[in-house]
């Protein structure tokens, strides 16, 4: 295909597009005009203009009404935008104060309950500690009793006649050496028993002091819990009495509303 034929073909295509564009634009303009003609309402035709004119009586009533409204608006003083009703403010303040008092009472009760729980926990631990100390003291006392009994036996065995009687069965040519060896053994055991008894005596004293301290702590916590219970009971009674007194008071009488009509 030659160049001239291609150019002619392109020119024809462009012309066809232009004609189609013009036709589409014309048809869209006609559609818009049709829509506008459909939407535009027809204006009412006035045949008697006199009936639409306000009468003198209506204008007089309207002016009187507007004047009355203006006088009423002038008679009532306008409240500033930021100012509130004093009675409403006082009521709000009383309500907030009551709520704050209730919250304070609840916080106080919670603190007292928390302290009571802590004191109960401490009392339970002190009682457990006292019981454990008493058990340990009984063990020490039992050991002391055994060691003292053994020490008495050693003292009895240290007597010369008992040493001689204990070594009489040994077949030896030097009985005095055997008796001396027996005496030394008993003396060594006696020293060992004495040291153990001294340690047990120290433990005994320490346990007695610890038990006394624990018992004092138990007594103090019990007194504290008892005082807290009595205070709670007294507060509950006082609160109940105050609530009963406030409920028994007669409500204030409201002032009678004056009648808008004069008495005849």
C-alpha cells in the first residue's frame, strides 16, 4: 500500500471520529435541556393579586405581637453565658461533698480492714513461732534431763569404792593403774557432759526469752484486734443512730405558692 493511500485512510478515520464527537455532544446537550425542562416547576399564575396583600388588621396584630414579645424579652434579664444557677451550683456542691465523704469512709474502712488482715497474719505467725519455740524448749529440757542423769551416774561412778569395785574383775598386777585409768575416763566424760549442759542452759535461756517476746507480741496483737473490733462496732452503732435521727426529722415544709389571682 502506498503512502498516499495510508494518509487518505488516516484522514478519513479522523474525520469520522470528529463527526461522531460532534453528534455525541449535540445529543448530550439535548438530554440536559430535556432534564432541565422537566425539573423546572411551573410558576403559579396569579389571577387576583389583591387576596395576597396583608390586611391592616393582620399587620396591626403582628406588630402588637412583636412589640409584646420585645417587651417580655426586655423584662427578663439575660443571664450571662458562663453564669449558672446558684441553687443548682449549691446542690451540685452538696452532692459532690456527700460523694467525697462516702469515698473517704470507704477508704478508711478498706485501710482498717487491710490493717486488721495484716495484724491477723502477724498474730498467726507469732502463734506459730511460739509453738515452735516451745517444742524446741521441750527438746532442750529433755536433753538436759538425760545429761543430768548421766552426770549423776558419772559422779556416782567416780567414788573410790565404786572405781575399785568396777576394776576388781581385771586380772592385772597393777590394779592402781587400772583404777587411775578408770577415774580419768570418768572425769573426761564428766567434763564433756558439763559442757553440753552449759550449751543447753544457754539454749534454754535464749528460748525462754524468745517465747516471752513472742507471747508479748501475741498479747499486743490480740489487744489491738479487740480494740479495732470494738471501735468498728461503736462506729456502726453511731452511724445507725445518726441515720435513724436524720430519717426521723420532719421534712421542711415548702412555702405555699402565691395565687396569681387577687382575693375577692
